[in-house]
C-alpha cells in the first residue's frame, strides 16, 4: 500500500494536512442563519483537513467547505425550522467516494504512526523511534 501525504501548511504552530479536496456535489453548502434565512456558498470546495500539533485544537479531523465567492443570503424553504445546521457538502454515494475516504483514513494512520512496524527483542517492544541503547539494556 502506498500512501502519499500532502505537505502540511503551518499556521500558529499547528500543521494542517489537506487530505481531501473536491468540488461539492449538486447539493450546495449552506449555513442556517435563523428560522427564515440561510447562507449559501456557491462553487465551494469540500475539504477534509487533519490538524496536528495545535495548542488550540490538539489533533483533530476537520470537515470544511470554502469558496472564493462570498455567500448569498437566501430564504429557507424547508418546513423543519426546529434545527439549525451547517451543511458543508456531500460526497456522491459511490464506490469512488468510499475509496477517497479509505485513502483519507490511510493518510491519518500514516501521519499518527498507527500500524508502524514493531519488533520484540529480549521481551522489549521496539519501534522505528527506539534507539540502540534500549536494545542493549
């Protein structure tokens, strides 16, 4: 299995890895403002970011949507006004989308060091970060 990791962007000491970026589907990204209005983000891009080394966020997965155009304020047409939500975007319900999400999971595992090889020597578990002194003790 080959995992390619994008170069992280550094902001305020945190590393931001953009693991997935794709245009939104026919469903637009929206944010409910009140019971009658919503903000609509046209031509937006759906992204999955993984943040590490952040004093504010720690280590977390973020689902975001961004656009280079300002959002427009539009009327809500749904009848269910008891909920206020942010709909960032949807991936198509297809095998291709499932494969994209599997790649995201593989990238996260690689970044955090999950499934790195471990070796047992003299009943001590050694990893790639172990040093020779640990082996000799």
